[in-house]
C-alpha cells in the first residue's frame, strides 16, 4: 500500500487515538488518584504497573501481524477502550474504587497496546520510507497533542467539575465518562477516515509469508545488528523522563510546605493545554522536517540534548519556588518544545530498528522494551521522590538521562536514514 490515500486526513486522528487512551491510563490517572487521596508511593508503583501491557505486547504482536487486518484490529480495540473508560467513570463512587478502576485501566491498557501495534503496522504499510520520515513529525505531534489534550483539556474539565460540585469523586466520575464518550467519537471518525483499499486488505495479513510463525517473527528481531547496544539504548534512553512524568504533576499540585508549587488541578490543565500544546506542535513539526531534510545522523545528538536539557527548568523551579506562574509556563513551554523536537529522533531510530520483514511485530518489540524502560523507573519514582525531596529528585532525574546519551554515540545506522529522497 504505497498509494496516497489522503494521509493528511487519517494520520493525525489515528495517532491521536493511540496517545489519548495512553495518557488517560498512564498520566491522567495519576492526577485523578492524587485528588482522590492516594499517596505518591502508591501512585508511583501502581500506575507504573499499567505500563506492563505495552511492555509485553511483543508477545501477542505476531498474532496481529499474522491474523486479520490492521484496520480491523485498531477499530475493534478503540471501541473496547471507549467502553472501558465509561466503566471506570461509573466505578469511582464505589468504596473500593481504587482496585476496581485499576483493574479496568489494566484491561483498557491491553486494548490500547494492541491498538498501538495495529496502528503502527498500518502506518508502516501505508507509507513509503520518505513519507514515513516526512509524516513522522505530524504523527508524533498529534500523538503528543492527544497526550496534552488529556493532561490539558481533560484535567481542566476535572478541575472545573471539582469546583462546580465540591465533590472530587463526582467530578472525576463525570470526567471519565466524558473521556469514554470522546473515545467513541474518535473511533467513529477513524472508521470512516482510514483507507480500506490498502495492500493488507487486498492480501490479508493472515499469510504474508507461509514460512512465518510466532517464533520466527519474534526471534528474528534478536538477530539484528548491534542488538545488545540497541536494547540497552532503548531501555535507558527514557530513564530520566520516566520518573519525571510520574512525579511532575504531583510536584505542581503539592503544597509548597512539602516542596510543591501549590497549583490547583485546573491550573495544571491550563498550563499544559495552552502554550504547552503550541510549543509541542512547533517542536514536533520542526523535528520531523529536520530529519526528512538531513537524515537521522545529523540530528540524533542535538535532538537528544534538546529533549533532556529542559529538565534543568524544573530543578530551578523546585529550588527557588518563584511566586509568578510565568516561570512555570516558561519551564513547561521549553520542556514541551524540546520533547516534540527531540523525540522525533528516537522514534525514527525505532523505525530503523524495525525495518525489514515483520516490521509491525519488530516495531512492537522495540516499543515494548521502551515501555519496560518507562515502567520500572516509574514504579520507583514515588519512593525516590519521597526520600530525596522534589529539589534533589529533579537533579537525579537529570543525571539519569546521561546513560542514554552516552549509548547513542555507539549506535551504527545510515546517517541519511529518514532523509526524503523524492516527492
């Protein structure tokens, strides 16, 4: 499937449908549980365990590769996710809401991970390599916009309902029901927008290669060149970020007496949902364009630095606690721009790692290891933050970015990989 099929129409919302449930499960759940009285330690360990489906998705990704079509898979999973979020919303008023909602989030996480496998495979089949690099910025940007929609607009909604009802349980129950409704609308859009006349529909993926089976698809990934260094890089690249993502929101919400910034829930949503989104869009688009023009080799190191250096802003915030909210906006804007610009290099490298036969499954395996690198440090982040305090915690997070940076210098890949070669 190398025809045009209006990629500008379906790529944005298909990737929004991957990021939106992810951010609700991994990040918005943190804010919700924080406001419902769950401790930082429990938030860190239990919400990090929700990464597990993304870690182990390579175990069932070959079935998505070998059976039915990617389009049928992601549409079914998106509908399943919509129902799960509605059930979470209905479960929050119950006495044992924490266990019940976590269980439903787990189910939704498995569906979301499967949706990612199918969506990634659809993208890799739909576009040529130069199109993949060109649309990488758009793809990663809309993925991140979906995450900031969760961290921004959905959190604003939750904060507004908290004030409206003076009942946090009721507020977040209605918020999660709204999330389920939004996900339903997204699923309907993708049903009509994604192309049906593609290569995998004409030649169903149940038998792309008669010699393929689960073990061969899975095993060939570990025969790739430099696989040891590659896996170490994937696991360690987000070592600092994985901890930052879990404790940044508690830092912004916690009272200044315990080292936080003392913001209201709604204020956190506004910060991420306004200038944060704008900075992310600009950074993501520029990152994709840069790689498509010059190739990954030229931009790998600068993009990694752009992604990690903004952590310094949160170190300064945690030590000086400025009174003006402008400094918080500035830190978030710089961090979101750097993330949008820098993460494009990491995603392009994963595409390089997955390149070849069974690229859908191999991409799933690569992103599974990435999720493992997010899950384990995230589980420990609450305990580390409580032990070090916010100020020293952010210093530790910055130090944790160094191993991935060093490993990147040993990676071997074509310098012009991702460079656009034609129209």
